[in-house]
């Protein structure tokens, strides 16, 4: 028998916990983990188990839930920069509805870490007056202080970032060659979703080499800073091409459905918003990965232990790069961030001829 848990990759501990929790469920669960680690799939699998009372993935209801299309499992997805009042109202409305087909309703709320305070307060109120035929599954990338009160009323399930070896193994099972799977897994930042996009990126190796070359392209001049920043931005745009191709295919599939069943309820706007979020996150992750490669070059210089190398200078550069990586989570202007960073980064041009010693 195919199990709903089969779709949850690399989260053995979480799945074992969820299997036990499904036997005696409570009114609210909080799944914590980075995007791409499987918490969305785990939430649907858990919902399918709760609604159907079975692990069987082949039933009509389980199949609909896993595809996000069952009437008694509602997913709340933000439409703006955060989970705001409109989404909060949707949560409240769902909390008072009775099940249509099943014995209970499940509401999955995405990106709770981006929830406004007023939305969090409304969600908290529904927790204080729980409906015995309603179960909430909340998804968050991290446990923020603003979520402490909500978290205290939930059972917490952790789904950490996936190990690169687990991602590579899964890609292999999906028919991807070992070399490509390994390279994509190492660059995926623990996200299987991201790795699946990277395997279609034929320029991944060249792009990684180009990022590593950045410190050797700087020469202390503003012109070099502008040139390198523009080059990095171009790398990011090219990196997003496989994702954009995937989005085009999804839009084409939607248009085919519209031709068959009409525009009403097509989900066109939601799909466009989802694509916008995915593209933004992908570019940010790609830039973060690129900056980590730049920091790695400075680290190689420090560990080469050459007499002419001042480790303090390059240590500061690594610190500045990591500060920039942290700043990416603050929705900053990435072009300005890169200009400011590269203006501070020391050039490695003077030791470019000794890279064989650095690489050793």
C-alpha cells in the first residue's frame, strides 16, 4: 500500500512523531522548518491521515488532500507581504464552519512567521475557543518571539533542513545523474524544492565558478565595484531561468483548465502571487549561495598561511559578507547591498598568481 508519508522525504523523526500524534490529535500543531524541507508536504500528509483515518495514499480523499483540492482541508496562503487581516478573517471564517464531507475540518496556515500582530491575535482567539471538529496545522520557518503565545498552545513538530546526501539520494531516485544531483544538492541549502530546480540548470557549475572569481575582479575602484555588482545581478537573473520555465508550464496548464471549466475559481491570481513569491525567494537564495562562495575564497586565503597575508583583513571581509547575507532576509535593495559590500571587500588580484597555493 502506498502511504501518504512516502511523499515526505528525509524527515524520519518528524514522520514518526506525526504517526503517533495522529492517534490522539489535539486542536493545533505547529510545523517548524525552512522552506523546501518538506513541511508543506508533511502537513498535507498529516491532514490526509487525520481526515481519512488511514495512511493509504490511494484513496480519493487522500489524493485530493495531497494535491490541495479537498473541500474540508483549507490552506490559507498570504497574498501580500505578510499574513494580514484578510487572511486572518479567512482563518476565523474557517474556524466556525462544519465539515462538508468528512468528520472534521483541517486548516493549514502557511508562513505563520510572516503573520501581522492583529492576525496573530485573531488566530489566538480561535485557539482559546477550540472547535472539536477543527484542527489547525500552522507552518513557520522559525519560532519567533511574536509566536511564543501561539506556539504554547500547539504541539510543535520540527522539520529541519535536509542533509545534502538525502537530497542527492532523492534526486537519484527521480532519475538524476550522480554528478548533477550531488552538485545541486550541495547548492540547495537543505531544500529539495530548490534542488529540483537546480538540476535543470546547466550553468550551475559555471555560475559557482563566477561567484568564486568575484574577489579577484575587485581592484579597489568604484568602476570595478559597479562592474562586479552588475555581473552578479546578471548571474542571478540567469539562475532563475529554469524556475521561470517551470512557471510558464504551470500557467499553460492553468490556461488549459480554464478552457475546459471556465475562468471562475481558476486560481489565476493565487498562482501569479505564488510565482512572485517563489521567484523572489529563489533569487535571494541564489544570491545567498553566491555570497557564501565569495566568503569561502577569503577563507581559503586565510587558511593558506602565506607570510604576506594579513588574516585580519580577510577575516573582516568574511564578516562583511555574512552581514550582507543576513541582510537579505530584511527585504533590502539587493543592488545597493552589493555595491556597499563590494566597496568594502579587499581585492585578491595581488595574490591571483598564487592561487595554486591557496587551493592546496
